[in-house]
C-alpha cells in the first residue's frame, strides 16, 4: 500500500496523518488567536487541536512560526475562495455574497487584526497574496455595481470593515459556535442592504477605497504616542 504524501516546495513530503495534524493545529491556532489573543499558550492550542505539544513544535518551532503559518494559511484560503466565487457564481453579486460568507467562516478579518505587530504583513510573501485577494474583492464590487445589483456609493472599505466588525467575538458568555452562527445570520441581513433595490438614499460617512485603508494607521491611538 502506498502512503498518501504531500510534496512541499522544499522537497519534504508530509504524510497524510501528519498533514492532518498540521491542519488541525492551524485551525486551532486561528480560533485561539481570535478568542484569546496572539499570546495564548501554545499548550492550549495543542490541546484544542487534539495533539501533544511535541507534535506542535515539530511542525512549528516557535510561536512566531505558528503565527506566520496561520496568517499565510487564512490569506491563501480567502484568495482561493475569491477566485472560486468569481469563476463559479452566475453574477458578481452572487460571487460577492459567497465570498463574504466564506471570509466570515474562515475568520480572516479577525485573525489578521489579532496578529498585527506579530506578523510582518508587508513581507513579500504576505503582500503578494493580500494584494491578489484585495484585487479580486474590488473586482467583485465593481462588477456588481456595473451590473446594477449593488447600490452605488459602496466601496472596498465598506465590505472589508463590515467583515472585521462581524468577525470579532461578542463579549459575554455566548459560546463561539453560536457566536459564529449569529454572525452569519447578521451578514445575511446586511447583504440585503447592499442591494440596489434596498437603497433609500446616500450613505453617511466617508467612502473608503483600498488606498484609503492602506493610509490609515494600523496601531491603536494610545500606542501612537
């Protein structure tokens, strides 16, 4: 019997069971970073993943390596989701709707803010995938408005920041699974507000483009001195 192997760029093959452990660790770390912060104990992440701490360290030698892997994993996944939505959905608004629900499920808009200052998102490996994902989102927004399905005056910043707000766990005793279910429900309600036929007038506040968002400070005001 031939074992199931995955070939990595450095030439190392990872057996299927080892790959499964790696995926479990990444998923557990993603959730833990969102819920408990970037400094959550690695032992807790290993326990969430159902593996021993030694297994975690074999895959990720330190916290920094794990944080980078989690960030790259969610950014790669959401870019793939954007491409699939554009290729497979019948129109741009359907593609955007699908993309937003998948982005919320992957918690990308909560993971990345949780790791700011810990992962250099301007590193070439991250910048390339971030720009690809952003470009695909802009394409969906522009096409949905050209097709007449999305109300005018909605920009990249509206969609990006909406996902950030919905992705953050609610305070209190609501368990995370129910919290995520409610976030998907609320996203469905908000998507209705993006439709042209729901428009009731001009939107208040600034219309932020991708370039506008890039120019905003990334640190909390109290940290800027």
